[in-house]
C-alpha cells in the first residue's frame, strides 16, 4: 500500500524531532521563512516513540518556544512543523517522504548513540543490532539506514540527493555522518556509495542553545496564561548556529538572514563549543550531581564549582584551543558562566549526565589527549573523568542509587565495580594509547574523589 503523500511545502525531513531541534533549528527555519519565504516546512520523524506525534498532532503540530531569561519569559508560537511520522510504525512512509523530490535537506538530532558508531574512532559499528538489521532488510531501523535507503531510492528515480545536515554535538559531525553513511552504503551497493560520495553533501555544523527538559509545571504555567500546548519547549535567550555552506545545488533556507553563521570550515567553532561548553557541562554534571546539586545553575552558584569551572577554562581547555576568527576565548568563557548562572534555566545535572559513554570522547578526552601530547597538566579534567566513573557505578556519595541512562550502562556498572583500570580498558570510550597516558592521573583523581567527595576534590584543584 503506497504511503500517504507528504504535506505541501515540506522541504526538510528531520530525524529525531526532540526538544533541542524544536527550540533551535526549527526556530531558525521558521524565522528564515518569515524573512525570505520558500518551501522549507519540516516533516519530523520520531525513530521509535509516538509520544511526540501524539502530543503535537491535536494542535496541528504547532507549539510554543519559551525563552527563559533572568528577567522573565517570552513566548513565541512556532508553526513550521507540518507533520510527524513514527518510523517504527511506518518505515515505508518515512522513506517515501525522504525520497520525495521536494525534500532538499534531511537533518538529524538523534544524539551521539543514534549514529551506531564507535565514539572513540567515529567509524560505523557493523555489529550494532540496528545496523545488522539494516544490512539484511530493505526497511531500516537506524538513522544511517534511513539515509542510505532513501538515497538509494532517489538515485533509482533519477533524483538529486538531499543534503544531510547533522545538528548533534559531534566533532566534525558532517564528516562523521558521511563516513558512517558511506560505510553502510558500500556494504549494500558500492555503486550507490560512489554516487553518494560524489553527489551528496554533508556540511558540518555547530549548534548551541541550552534547552532544559519541559516539566508539567511549565505546561501548567502557560495554561494559566491562556496558552494550551501539550509540548512546549523551554530555552535560554542565547542561540548560535554555525553551518558550513555546502548544500546540494545550494538549496537551503535563507539562514544567513536570521543570524546563522555560514562559513567554510566549522571546526574551530565546534571545538570551542564542544570543549568549552559541553566539556564543562559534563564535568559539572557528574561532579555537581555527586555533590547533591540538581541543576547547573545550582552547581555554579556554589563558589567551589564556579572556581573549578573557571580553572578548567583558564588552565586546561583554552590553552588547547585555536580560537575561531574574531573570537576571544576568555570572553567566551565569561559568557558561558553567565549563561550557566541563569536561574530561569533549570538544566538538570542528571539530564546532562545521560549517555556519557558516547559524549566523553568528544567533550573531554580530546582535550586530555592534546594536553598529554604537550605535557600540560589536566587535573580538573582527570577529576571530571573520575566523576563519570563514580557516577556510572550507580551509587552516589550518600549510598543512594543513581538511575544511569547510557547504552552501555550494564557494562559500565560492572566495570566500575572492578575499578578504574577496567573502565579505562573500554575501547568504545578510551583509545588504548590515551588510556595508558591518563591512567595514573585518573586513578589518583578517583582516589581523591572517593576519599574527599566531589566538592572537596574540586576545591582542592581550584585552590578555593
């Protein structure tokens, strides 16, 4: 039975329509259409759960983006999403939408684990169960599988490929996704892989906006203002999107008109953001959670952790970075701390701590590797890794259980029980050479963490 036609005016299919994209990329696209027009409506795809579709469908897929600043809230209606499909319910409909000639861009926010790759190397994991399925079946399960099978259909129909626009926090995210897609395509059809490599485009991007999870009280607060919305998104005032301007046939919304930075090389921007923001976010999440802080704003309101994160930036992270053109990294750090301190943004440490095995290589280990290569000490980042190790053990400093959300949670818990050496031997996270380099420092940091607790261990490093 053929899939229903997609709504008119759709130019973008987005895989993984979660809160972040609805508060970031979708807002930019909506503003670009208001400014310059174009058929850039978004068809969202939930790869597994119908929750998003079921919440948004009764309100015509429109929702509200709520900017939360220190002075109060600003509510903006967003009506750029035209439809939401659930891939597990109807994979054929998703493939048909991606193969539609009107679709020029397939964007993604599927989190690090959604690429079915090895985070330590960036290569496709052919043993991943979803990839094994996608190599055997025509109707895929994984995000890379949907991209490959949809491009296969477009090639067979004589259509141009779509641009694949990754919006996840991965270093060189376009290159990583291109590599995963080409690897899978080559296993299925080498000629298809050659066509994708020659004709396809995978621009790298850097995305930045803090988007805390929407809570029931947020929905109730809007309702009290006369705004009915099953699934609004909360976000901070700050927003940044840096995109390599490399699209198939130049087809894209007029993003430059609404503040998107279109550049030739996004790498300096993404390294800055991944290491200075995401790296310290994760560091504060693990250590802050262990110290009993529920949110990032509460964590940096503690002078010990405020001093600790400033030490990370000043002594360990900034020295390992090349600043993007026109950017002063010390000023960027000051701006980050002000954002962290925004009391209206209740970004939970537990939320940021999720999927740490996938995030650690990009956010923290890259800086550790560069520091180790030049003999630069990294006691704060070593403590952050030790904090992750304590966190994934599943028990906090008071002996209470931690709900560890991670694709490797069971393996991590078992290795944590064995000790630091067993966790460092996990090659999906720690490359062998780096593990050997950082083992003494991480072991020492872990010992201090277990002896002193997270707060006092951080205090010892920052000297407060």
